């Protein structure tokens, strides 16, 4: 097999996505949030690393593109969405100037320097005539340009991947400042902001009551080995990947499902990346199938998996169910310890004599005629 053929097979498998229930549920919830939430709402999609949040973002982008197609034909300047990754900071503090600049690049705003006064934005052109933002533009100037571009492009949502990097600040006070910037951006642009990140993003969740009121949470969780249904779904995902491996002989991976679960921590994204590495190893050797040796040499170490599992459990613990939080809420409100749900009692109906009908509205006019002829 030539190197070109190997590259084609690897690319073919990398483009494969499995529409498993957790992904489908998160996608439906997120689409509904974008279409139905008030403008300026902040939606936090949280889950463990490798669960498939980037795949979810790509699915959402596809849905938004399809929804916006008719309006984009009428108005070619419109964008269905804006998707940008929050870059990890170099010095420990998140860089908003860099984030604004990256978002402006994704917006592809034409001739923005002509639409704004020169004092507000610094633009330049390279040797090929391409416009770019000069590095000496301040954060305020970039923010002004971003708000203007979003107003012109009218995206349905701004999606920020790896959003946990927004929490990289030196102190709790600066973390509150980060929250204010996010709220202000969503409010000023009147655009739904989607923050996709690990459980570190939960640092914003309960920072103050205002964000709790204006934000929605979507938990994109991993599959649990303690749930029979989750185990069944995970096995089905293994079988689906097995059938689509571009190899001459299909491997039998189902007997190895526990090991596959262990080294993927129940995350379909980690499993897919692992199988991708194993496929590259198998094709590089000219192998006709995938063996346990290929999987073993490309698996994440037990130590790394343990760290991912610990972080996942801690994040899941923070996302307590409503029943677990309700007693503390009642205590804060001074409602006492009785947290039983109120019983719904039906009103007693008065007894009627035999042959006496229940009260109801009789049809009149045209409705009465239709009732008699029905």
C-alpha cells in the first residue's frame, strides 16, 4: 500500500463520527437553546476532556448553516455562526486582545476600516493587499470593532471552544472580571454565546446570581460503567468504529470493551483518537487488521487516564441534581427542613343525580350547526 493510500484511509476514518445518544441529546439541547433562548444568553456546555465537545461544535455549525441558508441567499453578508477557540494564555492570564483579534478574523468583516472612524481601530495591509488588524490596536478598539462586525454579520451564535481557558486568571477577583466581560459581550452583541469546555468552566457557573439567571447549563457527560444502558451504548460505539476501520480484515474489538473503556474513561472522543493512532500504527506496518499490540502501544497510560477520571468525577460531583441542592436552598430561605414535594390534591366533585350531565359549554351559532351536521 502506497503512502498516499494510507493517508486516504486515515483521513476517511478521521472524518467518521458516531451519533451516539449523549452526543445527540447534547446537540438537540444546544440547538433548542440557540433557537429559543433570549438574545444575549450564555450557554455553558461542560464535560470531561475527550468526551466529544469539538465534534458537538461541528455538528452545531452544520445545523446552523442549514438553518441560515435561506436568509444567507437573501443577504450574503450574513454569517450563520462564529466559531473560535479560546487560546491558552502564555503568562497565566487570559488575553482578551488576542481573543478579539481571533474572532474578528473568523468574522471576515470586509472593509471594516472604512466603516469605523480611524481613531477606533488600527488596520494595515500586507504585501499582497490583505487587510489585518495591527498589533498596536488596544483591547477597547478591538472590542468596538468586534461589536460592529457582529451587528453587521448577525450570526445566530458565537461558539467558543476550549472555553475553560477563560478562567485562567491570577485571582478570584480577576475571575469575576472575566465573567463581567463575557456577560457584557453577550449583552452588547445581543447574540447567544456558547462556551464549550471542561469542568473547569464551572468556576463561572455560580460566581454570582446574575449569570445564573442569564445562563443555561448543558452537561455532556461520559458513559458510566455502573449503568447497563451506558455499557450497551459504549459497546455499540465500539462495534461501529470496528466496522468502519479501513482495514482488509475487520478486527474483533468487542471482547476488549472493558480495556477500551478503561483507557478511554468512557469518553467516545478519547476512544476515537486512540483507534486513530492504532490505525496509523497498523497501516504503517502494512498490517491487514488491528491487533491488541497496536492498541497497547498507542493507548493512554493508566496514570493519565486516572487523572482524567478524577477530574471527571469531581466535575460530576459539582453538577448535583436538583433534589440534592433543594434542601440547602430551603435552609437558606428559612423554609425549614421539610423538603417534601407538595402533594397535588384533586378537588372533590359534587355528587350529581343519575341522568344529570356534567357542566359544559354548548356550541352556538355556526358552531352549533357544524355540531349537528357532524
